[in-house]
């Protein structure tokens, strides 16, 4: 409790002063004239009246002392889980909390910082951001200081050095001095590349010890995985740039993982691994369309292919067969020297897709060209055939060397009757034909698909190739097959064009063609057997597509190598899925017996793991800016002291916490010192005494 | 309030002192004392299906074979010339090209399904009436990749020309432009820059089309050269009508135009592609 006298004159102070001076003058004159007689009483009366006019009050505050608050901020990011750091940090935190709570008038708050906390990029250890948050609701006048327990890799130290953080901030470093660590660093990697072109990744194995020091190692074993499969194993020198080159073979992300074997005595192997995701972008698609006799459906192919600006279409057809020669002079005929040999022999392998539309075998393309096409497919090419009546005849593609790669052989039958193409049971599970607009729902084959009818189907032997669509009497209509590295699709009808032309309101011709073409060109999202996974909002979503039903168990390996498994729940269209909550950053690998899916969570090469060695460099900057000390826990636990504000905050073996002696005012009482009645009584008394003395 | 009161007291006190001094030695002191702080609506459109009369046999015959079609005007003479003209053209196509087509087919828009036909030959006659259902069927046909050759058969400027103008309004046809020297019709099979029929020397009109849409093929081709008459042959395969101004060359050119036209509707801009071939082949080499 403190009391204080307040002067609260209601009259102008100058006025009172003038009157007081006047009174003193008169008093002086009285002393001179009449001597001391009665003057003492007049002097007292004057003084009392002047004081009364100044209206003195006594103000009494009722105060409650408040505890000072100290913050213990514990770094629990990934790098703090290495070695003894975690134990040391926990022990130190417990000890600090105990000691601070035991200090009279001191409270303690504990704040833990995990991966992704703080502000900004959410990458790395963001202690200062977390510190700012912790100070947010804490009154400055009660802040006694903070003690940070960390490995010293603080990635937002500049927040403290920019000023604005209250101190003192002390840092206790949990790791060992002179730690050594090997890491794999990506020096340069492309974000995307063109499918079929080479990309190169430059990387370096760094063997480092304390600061910029290096420790010598022999050749380091490096393993390179591409999309989860081992591509190369190498022995490389450390602390030197190396280059890995590969050709992108599919669109979408390709994950290249580089991993160096752990060095002896190094901190952790987690950063011996780096991942590069290169997004494969298709160059212009090069499509070769080989048409037979001109017919109404031919332009449907052209319309479709030409409407896509990213397609380079090479169309080969024969408008005038050699046997049909009129006698028109050559200069009146639009003749084109079609580079047949160049296209079918030299550059056949450059095409992304070859489409045969009702092709009738003529002498123009000799058998050797078909052999080229067959080997193009085996080597990874894509061929789509739409066949008409010619397929069952003498001039059929099935009588060329192409026969080896065909998903079906002609039976010689030709069905010419109205029918609606249907999706087979298998087709409902296949990404190419599942949920095709207009199809009936799986299992309801009593319903009619809403697309238009066709009128011709070519009889094809049912082979091992999966049949996705069927036609007349369940005969196979769309078959798709993998042949060695390549893929072939066969449509056993030449009437897909009826869908494009809107007969009976048409059908999903463009969509079906797009999906078939993309499946042929190996877009992963259309693969019938596939496993994919993504991490979104802290959740790992796994999707398995399969032509076979049944529940399946997949294994999950977290970035730090923790293995678990999950059973997928079957869903429609051949999919089964699972969702798993995840909290690590890095690359998750999901696998079953045959497939591997990789799902990046957060940054692929997190800053948090870039340098794992303990350091006091950022800590010193922070301590200097916010008036605190830096100590290594390995040197022993410093003691704590309460210090007065503006005093030294740390010294040999001790760290200080500020005693602010803050209080809160719970009430104020104002009492007038000179109540009017008292003044009146004393005044009258003094006046009477004065007059009595003077009157004598 | 009390402040003023005590002020008064102080002043009186001072006055008293002054007075006391003033009258010191006999004066009586004065004796007196006194007191102070949304939504949206959806529309759904239904597709109007027109081909109600699509008899299955008609559909099968017309889709299994590629056939040319002509508009049945109701005028027996005109319809007969159209049929014979297209038969003549079909014969010449089979003789000279790989396009071996079926028998030409008469169609009535709104009654017959048009989707099967790559080309409809449309003789424009003043007395032909196109009702709403038929107009809609033609518009659908054109939208889905069909092509119509309007032939006023009058060398231009007659009553048929007026009828064509009315038709183009009924069918919402876009403005047409004359075929220029670079158009694919000038080189889709034969090289030619005039397109004579029974008559010669008039302009052939097409839609200005982009390369990406419909493979750049104009859904509308319009002229007045009476091509059906030039192509028409009797049962002995002899021409039925003389050509004007005349000569076998003109008839030959009329057939060449017919062949170019059919190649154009069947293979689109195939010939125009060849312009891009060297560039594509170069890219293939990379």
C-alpha cells in the first residue's frame, strides 16, 4: 500500500500565490509596526488558509504484487530428436521449470515448438515466430525472460535481430560441440522436363564437422532410385559435385531419390537422402494416322486430332490407288510426294501414337514397314486400330507382320445389325472405360446405355487381351493389350464416327478416344493397375486401382523410415482407398507387392534437415540482440538468478530472470486533508487568539 | 465551492490584517465571517432429338456404306436430275479414286436421319418450303460435321438466289466468302481454279473456317453452276444435258470439281496438311 499527497487546487495557482505573497507582506509590516504580538497566530492562520486553498488530498492506492513470468521454450522439431538431444532437452526443461516455480514471485510457462510452427514458410525451426506468439498475451511488465532449449538451428533468428523482442532471451544448446554429419545436397535440378528428353540433377555429398570443417571419407556409396526403383548404385567422392542424368519416360512427376550411405559416427542419416521431383511435360504429340478407303468416319479422326493444338498430325491415306489411273495430265493432279520411306522406316519410332483407320493393305506399304511398326510397339510404342470389313478379308492388317501384336484376330464374321456398345464388367473397373458418360451403372445390364447405336462389328477372336467394351451378342468390341514395352488397342468396328456425328444423340467418342490414346501413351492416371498417393492437409490419401476386386493391404513408410500398413476400402470403378493422418515432412512411400507410389509431404528436402549439427551461431545473434546468454547443456546446467531490471542478465554459470516487481492497483481512495469544518474551527480559534493578543 | 469560500475567508483575513495595521492604535478590527453494426438459379436445357423417323434399315444402309445424299425437293424433275447427277459423280469417283461410295440417297430433313451423310446436295428451288423441324435438323447436321452444297442452278441472280437468301436466314448461316486460290477445294484431288457445272464462270462461296474447328472444312458450299445436270448420266452412261458454253473440257472440269468436293468432305484438309509436313518431319528428327 502506498499513500501520496495530491494537490488539487480548484482556483488558479497564480491567484493563490499572489494572495499568499500579499499576506506575507502584510505580516512583515505588522511585525515591524507592532512587534511579535499576535503575529505568530496570524502567520499560522495565513499558512492554513493558503494550504486549504491548495486543497491537499491524501491518495491511497491498494496494490497487489504480481508474479513475474518466465518462458521456457522447448524446440521439439525433427532435428531435436537426434541422439541425446531429446533427453537432454527434456531433462533441462524439467529442471528449469522446477527451479523457476521455486523462485518466489516467479511463474513459468512452457512452450513447445514443432515442425511447421511459427510464421512464414513453415519450413525449418521457427523459434522466434513461436516466441512472438507466446509473448502476445503476456504483459511486458511481467516478462522475466525466456530460456530457449534447442539444437541451435534456428531459421528465423532475424526476427530477433530486427529488434522488437523483449529480453532477456537465453539459449541452451542441446547438442554436442563438434558434431559431424554427412548430407546429400541437390545443387541444381530442373522443376520440369520434356518427356523423352534427358534431365540432369547435380548433387553433392557433404561430409562436414563443426562450422565449415570437413571430415575426410573414402568413396561414399550412393544409391539412386527413380520412382521408387533402384536405378544406379555408385561410389563417389564426398564434398564434390556429381551429376545424374536420366530420360523422362512419362508425363507427371518423376521422383528421383539420391541416398548416400551413412558415415561412421555421423549424427543422422535422415539428410543423407534428397528427393527431386521433375514434372514430365509432353512435347507436342506426334500422331500418325493411316487411313484406308475414304469413308464418312475418316474426318472424325481428323476433326478430333486437329482440334488439339498440341498434336502434330501426319495423315497418310491413298486417294488414288495405282490401278485407277485416268489420263489426266500430271500437272492437273494435286500430287504429293508422301515421304513414305522416311516416315515408316526412319522416323516411325518418333511417333507417340499410330492410328490405323480401316486400313486396307496395298502395295504402297511393303511388309517391312509393318514389321517396323510391330517392333516400334514392342519397344514402347502405341498403336490404335479401328477396323472395318477389310479386317476380315484378304487385305487385312492381320495378314501383315503386325499380326503378332494385335489384341485379337479376325474370325471372318461381320455383324451388320443395330447394336449398342456396352461396357463389360472388366471395363467398369478400367480407368479408360469406367464412368464413361452415357454408360449404365455397373451391374445393371438390363438398362440401355444412353449413347447412339452402331451398325457394324467385326468378329474378333477373344484372346487374352482384356475386353473393355462388347457389342453384338457380347462379342469383343474394344480390346487393349500390353505388348512388351508398348501398348495396342483394337476397336472392332468402323462406326465410332456415328457418335461424333450425333446419330441418336451421339456418344462420348471424344472422351473415349482421349482416354484410349492417353492409356496407350502410358499416362499413369489411366493405368488399370495403379497405386497413387498424395498428402493433403496432413492426410495421406492412398488410391489403388485394379481390375481385380478384393481388399488389399498396402505398406506405408514414412520419411524417417517408420513402417506401417493399412487396409484399403473397396470403392466403385475398381478403386479402393484409404486415408491416414501423417505428420512428418518428406517423401512417403506406399507400396504393395508390385506397385510403389511416392507422396511428398511438405518440402521434399526440408530446411529442418538440411543442417543437423548443433550450432550456437544464430543463438548468439539472438542473445546479443535480446540481452541473454548462450550455454551448451553439455557444459552443465547454469543456475538461475533473479535480477533487477537493467542489470546484467547472465554471468559465469548463471542466467538471470528479471524481477519487475510489477503490481496491479486494485483500488484508490482519496481523502481531503483539510476538511472545511476543521479549517473553520482552527481558523476561528487562531483568529480569536490573534485578536485577543493584539487587543491586549 | 469550498474553494471560493476559503478564498473569501483569506481575502477577509488579509483585509483584517490591513485594517488592523491601518487603525493600529485605536481602530477596531472588522468582525464578520460567511460560507461554497445470396443465390442462384439453374436452368437446364434438354436436347431436342429430331431423327424420329430413323428407320433401322435406312440407318444401316446409310452407315455401312458411305453415300452421297441430295435434298428431296418434291419437284420430280429436279429430284431425278439430283439423283442421276450424284450417281454420275459416284461412278466417276469409283473409276478414278479410292472413294467407292454407295448409291446416292434422297433425304428429307426432319424425316430422314442426316447424320450418316458426309455431303448433301441441295438444289435450291423457289417453291421448296423448309419447316421449323426440318430447319433444326439441318442445323444439327451442319453443327455435327456435315456439309451441304447449295446449288441455285441458275447462274446466279434469279428467283433461286432469293430463295437461297431466305434459306440462309432460316438456317442461321454465317456470311460466306468466295473460294480463294489457296483453298483446299482447288487441290483436294485435281488442281483447279474454276468450278464449272452445266454453267461456268460464277463464284463458289464457302464459310471462312478456322483450322482447329471441324478440321477447317466449311459446312456450307454455295454456287449456281447446276452441277447435278453436268454430272447426270442416262442409263447408257451418256451425259443427259449439254454444258454451256460447252465442250468436253467443261464436263471434265465439272466432274473434277465433284471429285475434289467429295475428297474435301471425306478427307478434310488432308491436302493442306502437306504444307506442314516438312516442319513436322523436321521436329520428328529431334
